[in-house]
C-alpha cells in the first residue's frame, strides 16, 4: 500500500492505493497526522472495504479540510473487460453515498469527482498509467479547482466538472513558470483524458 499526502494550494488531501489485496485497509491515522502536520484541527477518515463485502479498495482519499472522503472499489463480480467500479463518498457527518460507475461512459469534459476517480483508478489498474500519473493527478486537479473557487471546505463530489479544462489551466501555469517537467507530467495526464474511455 502506498500512502500519499499532498497540499496543493493549501488544500491538504490524504490518499492511498492498494498494491496487494491483503493490504486492503484504511489508513485513518495518516489523515489525522497529515491534518496535524498541516496545522489543521479537522480530521477525515480513509475508508477500506467493508468486512465481508468481497469488495477490494482500489484507492481512497480524504479531504482533511472538508472532512469528507471517497473510495473506489472493485466488486466481487468486477470484469476488467467491462470495468464498473463501486464508488462511495462520505461527508463530514459520515453520511455515505454509493454509486456504480461504468468507466466506458465517463466523459472527462463533463463528469463528477466520483466518476473521475473511477476513470483514473481504471487507468492505473489496467496498467496504462501509474498512481502518480492518474489518480493522484485527478486529486491535485480537484484541489486546484477548489482553491481557485475559494471553496476548499466544500468538496463537492457530485458537481460536474470539465477536467480537461482544469488540466489545460494547470499546464498553462506550469508553462508560464517555466516548469517543463511539471508541464510534461500534466500533458501526459491530459493525453489520458483526451484519448477517450480508458476501457478502450
């Protein structure tokens, strides 16, 4: 299991990916430590799969500022040829929302956060990109968008977003600052988004 903490534009997020099924567990303590390190008093919980469900957590993120979290799962009947992921989101009060996401129907120019996280999780799971190239880029893009809207405390998972535009804006910033390495990393992610469904 790999655990990552990022603070894009002052927006701390904690996340993990599973690399082996036996390590499929939540890292709630990490979220608390990341919040303390960022000088925040808020906490959020990373959620693994429910015991006995047969689900496998592919990735999980916690918004430490807003207190919400999101997890992407493979269900027991998961078919790599027709990838449909279970995505669960928790708000600050612990209310959970669950949806099934067919990645072949995700439009990166008009999809919500749950759909984008399932889309990028599938890119990673199918070997088309690393965790850093896919899922982590989606989380950073969401954090940048929230910071620009000055609404980082309200991580909305249901709001439809043009992720391609967000990534283009980030690339333009990287270009303006002369960060060619960053520019090329984001260009790679843009290629994933513009290439159509990750299932094809």
